C-alpha cells in the first residue's frame, strides 16, 4: 500500500513538472516583444521629419511634392531621397545635392559647386563668399586653395593618385561644414556617395540621428564624415 502511495505521488509530480516545462517552452519572450521596434510608415516618417524642421528650406509650392516623394521612397524602397525639379539634377528640398567628384576636382569645378551651394547658405541667413582661388601644379603634385568669407581653405594639396576625386569631395564638405560651424549653424553636410554620381545632404544632428535610426546603414545613406572616410579608406 505504501509503495502504491509513493507511485501515485511520483507520477503526479512528474506530470506537473512536464506541464511546467511545456508551458515554459512555448511561453513568449515578453522582453523580446517589448524591445522589438515597430517600423513606422512613410507618412509617419514624413511627419517626424516635419517636426524636426527638415522642410524649412523647401519652398511652399514644392512642399507636397517633396513630402510625397519622401513617403514613397521610404515605403517602396526604404530609401532616403527627395524629389527632383522636373528633368534637372536639382532637388526641391534644398538639402540634397548631386556632387560629381570628378567635375569638382577639375579646374573651375570648385567655383561651380560653391555657386550651387551658396543659395542654401543665404536661406539660412549665412554668408558664403568665395575669392582668391589659387593653384600651383607640377607633374606630380597640385596645391589648390580658396578663400571663403576671407578664410583660406585647402581644396587639394596632394600628389596625384587614385583617390583624387574623393579627396576633393571630402575637402569640399570640410570647408563648408567649417563655415557652418563658425557661423553658429546647427546644420552640417553629410556625405552619401562620391565619384560621378556623388551625393550629399544638409542636416541637423537631430535629423541625422533620426535618419540613421530608421533607414539602412549602407553606402546609399548619410554617414558622419569621419566614418565615411574610414569606410572608404581615405587618408588625406
């Protein structure tokens, strides 16, 4: 009788333990669910960018087209880029810019791109005056300087090599960002890509951090300049 009693108790304990293990194995990980981020919609992304004053440089007449394009690019391609002005290579938002690094590097290219960038400085209430462009070149080396707002910047000062276009691209961003910093602007230019289809974008730190959070971390999206240089093995 005593053996029978112990057998019943053992069977009951085993059954409870098995049930407990079974329940444990199928129980959802509440912590994982809680920490999992829900992907926002394109509309929500645009609304957040508006709160971060992303559209403060966009003309009112272009605002709907710009928002529609950003929403569509995010929903369909998970891609961060605004609308173009018709068949041109100019963006409606005054934040994205195409920069052909080869053209920028060549004689006359720096002035041409400064002319393109100057209007956005003026929209921000800042100065971008350029003067005293100087160049010294021999068979192996080129030194290229220019003054922005009476401050001299080095556009290129290297022996010719495979990274010439990228160096010119980075130096261009560095001089623009230095002028933004000196004039107490919260905006900075961030690199996206270089070479013949180069692109840059003008953002505040908060705008950049939000974009970095929700868009892919790849070569088609903005990076901090130091990180972009490292990823592209650029030693100036």
